[in-house]
C-alpha cells in the first residue's frame, strides 16, 4: 500500500510537470489530472502513514538501541520523500517545515553509532522527533485531513 501511494504521488507530480510543458506541434497532449480532493487525500494518507512512527521516535530513551531508531527513521523516509516531492508542486510552508524537521532529526540520528544504545543523545532525538510531530500536525491541519 505504501509503495502504491508513493508511486501514485510521483505519477501525479510527473503529470503536473507535463501539464506545464509546451510542444511545437499544434496538438496539445491531454493529461488527466486527479481532482484536488484526490491530491489532498493522497497527501493526507502519506502524513497519516508516518504519524505512528514519529510518535515512536518521541519515546526514545537512553537504553534504546541506535539500530532501532535508524529503522524507525527508514520507515518514515520514503513517505517524507514523497511529501518533499509533492511540495515542489504544492509549495506549502507547513510541508516545508515538516521536511526541514525531518532533515534535522535525521542529522542527529546519523551522528549516532550503530550497534550501541542512544545514551545521552536520547534527549536530542526526542526533541527532534517532537519538532517533527508538531510539524506533522501543522501540515495535517492546513490540509484539513481528518484527525
């Protein structure tokens, strides 16, 4: 399901970019784009897909294994990339904030050594995850996704 929605968002973006292209022939290609409700629904589903994982990252403690955090981040990364690409068309500040919060969290996770416990870095990871969760809620609200 995740892969299907990811590729659907990519197809939507390709369709939107093709719709803006011009051609030298007198015939303009017909592109059928989904209506606004479909686009909103798909982005809302992407946001919903990352919610639980982000909540999981907010519960990191010093005893949490770094590999576990990296796996949670990997679970979110595909959806965040889809959201990042969708935002190249949507140009929504709240989605930009979500992607920025994800990038900051990712940078703090990348600094951790695998096969170890999080230790003192737990507070920084929790803080980054909390920022990401708040950005997620703002994007969810501006798109008027059902809570």
